C-alpha cells in the first residue's frame, strides 16, 4: 500500500518535470522564431 503511494508520487513529480521541460522548450523555440522573424524584417 505504502509502495503504491510512493510510486504515484514519483510518477506525478516526473510528469511535472516533463511539463516544465516542455514549457521551457516551447519558450526557447518561440524566442528563436522571434529572432529569425526579426532578422528577416
């Protein structure tokens, strides 16, 4: 029972880390896109 709770907590924190990484990744992507657009203009 306790092991199940620990596993759930680990899965949830891993999912949170992945969401943060995805958010950071999309932010850097959009920054690169803005830089490229600025260069073109």
